[in-house]
C-alpha cells in the first residue's frame, strides 16, 4: 500500500514537471505559474504544493534537468584524445544545446531572481563541472592560464548564444561561423600564452 502511494506521488510529480517543461518551452519561464500548471494537469493548486513548495522550486528542478541534458551533450566529446579537437567539440555542443533548447538555456543562464528560483549550490557546481572540461583542454594545450581561458571562452560562447536568442545577432555572421572563429581564436590565444610563458 505504501509503495503504491509513493508511485502515485512520483507519477504526479513527473506530470507536474512534464507540464512545466511544456509551458517553459512554448511560452518561457515567465509564463509558468502554479495556477496554470494546475489547469494543465487538471489538479487543484493545493495538490501541486504537496510536491513543490513554490514556482521557484519547480524552476530549480527544471534547471537541474537542463544541466543534466547539457552534461549528456558533452559526454560523446569529453574523451576525445586531442585537446584542441575536444575543446572545439565541447564548445560546439554548448552552443548547439543553447540554440536547440532556448527557453531552457534562458532559465539556466539568463534568468535571475524569482523568475528562475535561486540558483544555489547545485547550479554553481554544474557550472564548475562544465568549466573544468574547458580548463582541462586548455591545460593539455599548455595554456598559461587555463582557468581564465576557460571562463573567457564560456563568456564568449554564452555571448554568441545570448545574442542569437535575443535576435540581436547580425545576419551577415552565421552562428556556426562565429563559433568556429571564436574557438580558433581561443586556441591561438592558448598557444600564444604557452609560448610567452616559455620565453
């Protein structure tokens, strides 16, 4: 009996998250509300609060799912032996994820405060894990400041995605071309740092 009740609770929690994903993907995080969710799954708002204490808690759960998806996107590339090829592949995967999941990307990296729930330790840890992949590649390339290179590359790639999602990107510069130029520039910069450190 207890196991059956737990299964029912788990099933309802997943229904809430599934409806939340649909609202966020189609309308954005700003349209997510407990009342809209209750209407979507034909439950009372009170039933939702048994699983999530607030809209922000749902947003945090969705953000964690997004980070899991992004990590999964990196997995096929993380073991590439050549660090330059690995860095490029992971960078491309990051941008591709952002463009394929625009509202999830906004929730993960562009929303602040109540709209996205508080980021907390989990998001910081996920960001650090992602940065470590860039940093390891730069270190393997003997860059003088691999941690700084990793953060700057992330800022560069994030800027490309954010400009595209906001509609501010220039049509004369396709996203794929910007990504390749940025990756090539950072690989050259990393090599330059390594050369200057050896002087």
